[in-house]
C-alpha cells in the first residue's frame, strides 16, 4: 500500500509539473513580442544605443523573460500598460547589461500606484516616495509610482526611479543593502569604494556637490542615486566625478 501511495504521489507531482510547464509555454507564446520590440525601439534610448544586433537581441530576450517571470499588480486606480512593463523590465536589465547570466532572485511582484505615495501607501501628488523595495513580509516585492516610472524615461534628467530601485536589489543580492554590491565589486575595491561614498556624502552635506541630496541619506542610497547618474548622464558624471565614474564602470562594465 505504501508503494502505491508513493507512486500516486509521484504521478501527481509529474502532472503538476507538466501543467506548470504548459502554462509557462503558453505565457511565452502569448506575449506580444513584436509589440515589445516596437516599444523598446520607440521609448528606451539605452536599447536604441546598443551597437550590435546580437546584444540588442539579448537585451530584448532578457526584457521578455523578466516580464514573463514577474507579476505586475495595479493598486487602487492604477492601470498599467505593456509599455510600463517594458520600461520596468528595461530598468532591471540596464544595470546588468554586462552580466547576461544574472537573474533577479529577490523580486516576484511589482505593485504599481498611480502617483507618488507615503509610508502608509496613500497616493497623492504631494507625497514624496516614488519607489521602494519591500522588506520583511514584502521581501520579494517592489513598489513603484507609475508617474515616476514614466517621467524617468521621458525627462532624461538623470533621475530614473525604477533603475534606482533595481540597483537596491542588486545591492541587496548579497544579503544586505549597504551600498556595496559584493557580486559586482572585487574585494580589493570595497574599501576604496566606501571611502568615495563617504567623501561624496560629506560633499553633499556641505553643499559642494550637484548630486541629488537624497544620496546623502546613507551608503545604499548614495550607490543607487549615483548609479542613476552613471547610466543617465555618464559624460557629466565622468567630468565632475571621474573617480566615482571609474569605480562604477569597473562594477557595471558599461563603457570601454
């Protein structure tokens, strides 16, 4: 009897795995790949600037895989579109363009609000939170303002909320968000990197820097904010902060 029960149990497991596999295949088949490609070409400057067809294809496939594996949930009156999913997925892939095998293990769902929100998740244009990475019971969740997401791609002013939050996830991948992404930075560079962060925070607090003052909050926020600059305005960062630029380039391997 025990053997029969075990065989039945194994049969159920195999059946469920087959259903799961069929669902994944169906999802992949029903994704509007041509629409995603068009949206990348029309709205994501980073994608358009990629030089080789092979790297463009890789970027597109990683965007599709991200959309396939992450749940996008509208909250209250928010109504997101396929473009929003493409922008979010692109924000996830941009900082990891040089790491084609990287898969986010710490994000399963993205909650989308119409506008900025506060710590009580109340939405109002006067509130200041544009995005955040969940913790505790929401450890695999990200929360984003749709307005902030869209403005990040439209204004091109060095502020990119979604990318900022994904840099937090990269930072957090080693177990702690502390401004030191241990998967990207050689151990020999950790101390120099921390010295640059702390010097940058001091400059901001003394009003001797054009970097967004929010970067002075702590080491992890400095890393996320300066990464926005690195990908949005690399020439400006290189001109004003060459050492920070060089350190970030060694991490993200973005520019020759």
